C-alpha cells in the first residue's frame, strides 16, 4: 500500500492506508483506537519533513507496522499477514 507524498489530505490518506492495512490483517475497526497508539498528523509531519530515509514502526493490537513516506507495511514475526487480500 502506498500513500500520497504531498498535498492536502495527505494525513487522511496515510490514516486510510494504515486502517486498510490493519483490516487486511483481520483487525476490525472496532477492535482498536488508532489515535491511542499513534498521532497520525505527527507521523505525517515526520514523513514529509525528512530529507533522508525515514521509517516509523509501531504496534496496533499485536500487528507491527512500518510506515515510510512511500508505504505502510506489516512487519512479520510468526504469522504472515498479506495486505493483498
């Protein structure tokens, strides 16, 4: 999954990408409160203010995510989770 790199609404696109990735892993929107885990607006600011490679990792209900300016990826430990569902 990739998020837009610039322009208005980028934070909401990043939010949608994160939610879609979590749903692809089988996590229902009612099972978590994303804003208790990560500040999406701050995350978007980090993604777009860096001149180098940046990656932010966090876990939502046991699902480890890695967010870069180009994508939202699942970090696989034991059980694979495909975002291509």
